[in-house]
């Protein structure tokens, strides 16, 4: 099938990249969707290594390049139908949002709008959920706007918070939900796209 007939996904990741890994596995040899590139702001991100293993072009960028539009120009060369932030920690500049209206999504390890916003990532999220003695947590997949974690929600999935939970135990339970649902939501969004 000619490349142009594929729906194309660009991933942004700042860290380990286990969500990126799931996406690359799920869409490896997919009939109509292809992961075409991975971008990271962190030269040490293991996500870069994971992309290389899948022969997916992996590029590192600086804050300046992200801010001044250089990264947007690089992303445009891949002509993505969807940009997925999979553990990406920086705010997306307004010019980037404007270039891909309703085509940038993020996965957050909590039930937004609670436990979101600046600094609410990874361990800090689960710590806050436990501190508030929440009975449940979960994942939120949402559209990205120029504010942390404030775009419209696309999909949420709930899991219980157990009495003996530590941030690590809760993180593990939530991450498993991310891995289970992110690829399917990406697939659904792209199959809905005209
Ligand atoms: C995940 O918990 C995700 O919800 C959050 O950052 C973490 C990324 O993990 N945005 P990984 O890098 O995909 O393993």
C-alpha cells in the first residue's frame, strides 16, 4: 500500500517511552496507520533507543528549537495526521497547536481535571491522589492546548486505589491502563478522521 494511503503518527516523549513502545508495537505492520517519527527534548530519553529498535526516525531538540518553530518545520516534513505526547513534559507552543488543530493528544496518568497542571507528572500525580485519599484513579487521554492538561478529554478509564497503595503501586496500575488503551484510542481517532 502506498505510503500516502497510511495515516501517519508522530510521537513526542521525554523519558522512558514505554507508551511510545506500545504504540510502535501496536502499529508495527498495521494495515492503515504508521508511526513515522519520534521527537524528544531529552537526549538521554530511553524512548529514543526504543524508536531506533523499530527503525523509526528519532530526533532530539532544544527548548529554543521548540520555541522558535524549527521543530514544527521538522515535524511537518513527516506530514502527521496525529501527534501523540506520550510522556512529554514541556508545554506545546501556541504556533505548534495552531498548526495541528485537534490533532495533538496527550495521555495523563490521572482523572483530569483533577491532579493535572504544571508539575503534575509521574510520581507527583500518584502521590497527590493518595494524599487526597481518592478511592479511584485512572487515565485521561485528551486534546492538547497551550495549557498543561486542559484540553478536551477524549477517553478516560478508571481503576481502584487500594488501601495499601504506595505511589509506585498506583503508578504501575495506571501505567498498565495507559499501555492497554492508548494505542486503541489512537487507532479509533485516526479511523474517524476523514
Ligand atoms: C506516563 O505515566 C504518562 O501518563 C505520563 O508520563 C508517563 C510516561 O511514561 N504522561 P513512559 O515514558 O511512556 O514510560
